[in-house]
C-alpha cells in the first residue's frame, strides 16, 4: 500500500492546480468585464441602443474573444448582430439597417444579450449593459 500514497498526493496536487487555474481564468475574465463595463455604459448612454452598440463594437469583440466557453456562443451571436448593424449603417442602407435592427431585437439575440449580461452579474458581480 505504500506506493499508492505518492499517487494520491500527486492527484491531490494536480486537483489543486487545476482549481487554481480555473480561478485564475475566472479572475482574468472578470477583469475584462470590469474594465469593459464603463466603456459599454458610456457608449450606450451617449449613443443610444443602436449607435452605442456600434461604437462599443471593439469592446464587444474583445469580450467575445476572451469569453469563457460556456457563453462564447452567446457573445458571438450578439457581436454578429451588432456587426451586421454597423455594416448597414456604414453603407447608409435603410433597408439593411432596418433588417439588422430587427435581428438585434430578435429572440435569439435578446437571449444571447440576456445570457452574457446575467453571466457577468453572477460570475463577476458587474453589470455590462
């Protein structure tokens, strides 16, 4: 039975390192969220819902890139809808802008936005929008 004790010790150390690594990733993510929250809030306050999101697009992309796996898809959905709106506004295409605005208000995109907001509140204790 003596040889098993070192294996148990190694397993316990590995488990602790894994837990620490996860906490570190969460801390890094929450740092991104806390750094981005004022930028997003200011953009939305000054630019309104549509223009504010477009102005905040670089910040939204950064958050999407850094997002944890469990919400990365929702971030991609939200960012994709905002990118569509930005392209339509840049092209001065009224019809495309209307369609992009409808996409932003769609149940899928609203669910994605609600999910990333709730995750930021629950995990990082920070409101994004």
